[in-house]
C-alpha cells in the first residue's frame, strides 16, 4: 500500500476543501490515488449535502465583485444557517468565487427550477425544429428526436443556469459540485439565493453615426 504523506493530504485538502482527517481517510481508501480520493470525497460531500438541504438557511451575506475597472459588477446573496459561519473566511471566499463566476460566465438563473416555463417551452420548440430539419435525423423515430431535444435542453441549462455551469476556476466540476463541497466542509446548509449582474451601458441604445448622411447634409447647406 502506498504511503500517505502529509504533503499528499495537504494537496488533497487544498483541492477539495475537505478536512485533514477526511482527506487522509480518502487517500487511504484510494491507495494513494489522488483522483480516486477526490471522487470519494465528492461522493461523501454529496451525501453530506443532501442531509442538510432541508434545513433553513436564513443568515448569510451579500457579496460583490467588480471587474474591468468598474465596467462589470455582480451582487449575489448567499445564505447559510448561522451568523458564525456567515462571518467566516471560508464562507466569504466561497461567496467571492460565486460572484466572480457570475461575472465571467453570465448565467441568467440560479437553477433549472428558476427557468420560466415559457422560456423552456421556446427552447424545446427551437431544439425540435432544428432536429427535424437536420438531414441526419430524417429517418429517425420520434423517441430519438425526443432524446436529441432533451440533450439540447440540458446544454441550454448548462449555459444559462449558475448551478449547472462548469466552475470557472476548475472546469472539471460544476457550480453545484462546488456548492456541495462547501456544504460538506462548513457542515451547514448553504443556498445561493439570487444575484444581479450589471454591465456598463447594457440596455442603453447608443447613437449610431451615419457619416454619409452627415456629409450629404453638409453639402446641401
């Protein structure tokens, strides 16, 4: 059996956020294989998170992130169970990561459940139309088309829902995975409740200069 060194435990802890004893146990179970140990910790983190999902999270903070010299900004509310956790460095670092991710990835909703029914219906309609007009699908049965549509809807979720997106700092996990890891580490329920993303000038109709028209007008004078 491979020797479990302090450096290996420390490295695993830095990657997963799990406790030292949990990391050592996972590495021992994985016979020193870090990737397998990470998988073990994620599975245990998922189980730990599931137990806490029903608990009320009414404390927390509103975090912020400003980028590009004030051109893009994010406010995000993240809830936890106690004020003690809300004041902790780990929780603040997590909230900052969430805000930074929102700034970079531009999600529109927190979770799949937040996507309005009419928006989802429209995406399914577009996906079905695309599938039916694709020559490759010409002779495919209806159930295959349905699977293609649902696959494209899943891709849509991954593009617009925060919890379905790959984490910008580690593309091997989703934001949902990151949240579950944090719940397992802090041992409290955590909820990303809402966010707003501002981009300088977004939604403002900017004046479009028509140089040719300006020249013509000048010649008429």
